[in-house]
């Protein structure tokens, strides 16, 4: 990787989150000075050891308050927006963060004269989608490109890595549930992408890779069905639960009935079930036009099998290090 950021300052919104922390690490390695903007900077201290002394500084910013966003980008050379939620909670809604928050970041970046902005969206973003998550992701993309036409938008498929909310969630379910739900017959296709590759693509985009004003779709080297991903999750976590075939209508009913529960323990929300009805893979158009990881300089993305088993080992029935004991 070239040191395109040596000495320059980048503000990363959502820097303490899953994609954000890996992006901060990649940017630090590339020589950037980093402001990690977060609602709770006091909980972002884990980022500072990723760089040299003084290289990474958590700062307070809330996308619902434009003044705090403007302060976070003041004097920055580049901006990255990694903020995203899978389910709304209180005032942290899809509209406030994915749509309004994205516009606030882009507007502040334009006002501050920032020429490089990378916005993290998601494959499936579509203004006509039945999913509120996907619609607001599309609204955020449009807002960013409207405010900063030279921005680069990246749309990952399911992102995997040590802190992910897919493999970890279903491995945890397999620990305690007698069966795993096979929603919609498990036929929905995904193209999981390693979080480190997403972070590399963002860093390379800030260093000049990619075409300004373009939407890139990021998928890993493997396409797999939901059933196949559950099979691998069980294999890598040492489990063997049977599946309970669950049509989409029944999954939606279950999501409605579990609505009062905290999002952290709900299997899926109603909106997530809607997302599962559509494949989540890189489009043919993006492949043909080079709007992929390769187009941003990531030529050899990680395979799931090289990464996921390492962090699912902790879910094994006899403990994380059982295979060392024989």
C-alpha cells in the first residue's frame, strides 16, 4: 500500500464501530493522522494503540447535530463516513443516520473545503426497496453525491471479521438453540467481504484509487447461499444443529412478536427479514464496469475459510483451545 496519507488529516465518522476501527487501523498504517469521530469518544480509547503516539485522536460528534459534525471536519484533508445501524434504537433511526447523517457529513465536508470523501453504504441500497434500511442507505448515497459530487461510495455485501454481527450471531445461536431457522429455504445468496479488505479499499480510495463520483460494490471471492453460510458457521464453531425451515411470512411474524426484546437478542428484525428476500451480491454491471474491490486496488481479497474459523473457535463445545488438548 502506498503512503498516500503521510502527514494528512482524515476524520472518520463511526471510527469506533466495526468497519470504522479497521478503517482507522488501515489509515494509520498508511500514515494518516486520524480524528475518530464518535458519539462517545470516551469509549473509543481502544483505537489509539493502532497508531503512533498522538496519531489517532477520538473526538465527539453526533450526526444528528450539524455543529458537532462541522467541528469534527474542520481542517481535515479527507473524510470517511462509516456510520450505519442494522436496527433502529431510540433516536438512532435509519432516517437520522443513514440519510440525514450522511447529508450532514457531506455538507460539512463541502463547507470545509474537503476534496476527498468516502461514504460506506451497502449492497442492496435502493430507493424502491421494501426495506427501510435499504431505502435510507440509498437516500444517503444520493445526498452525499449531491453535496460532494467527487465522493466515492462503497457498498459492501455482508462484512465478516472478528466483531461481525453475522457469523458471531448465528454461532452464538447454535450454542443455545436446539434448531437454527432456515429462513426462506436458505436460498438467498451473499458475497461476504472481509472487513480488512473494505478498510483497504477505503484507504486506497482516499489515496487516489477509483473514479470520483462513482459507486463501488464490494464483495469477496465467494458467493454462498444463506444455507451454505449457516453450514460453514456450524462447521467452524463445532456445532451440528438441525434446521427449521421458516418461510418468509413466518419469519416476519416472529420478528413482529419479538419486537419488545432488545435488538441484541432478537434473531432478526422485520426489516432484516425483508432484506433476506433479495440476493446480496455484486451486480453484473459493477463487475463489467470495474466498480469492485479490484477497481479500488484490492486484487486478492480474503477467503472466508482463512479468517472466520479463527474467531468462531471460541464457540466450540469444549472451549476455544480444546483442539490443543486433544
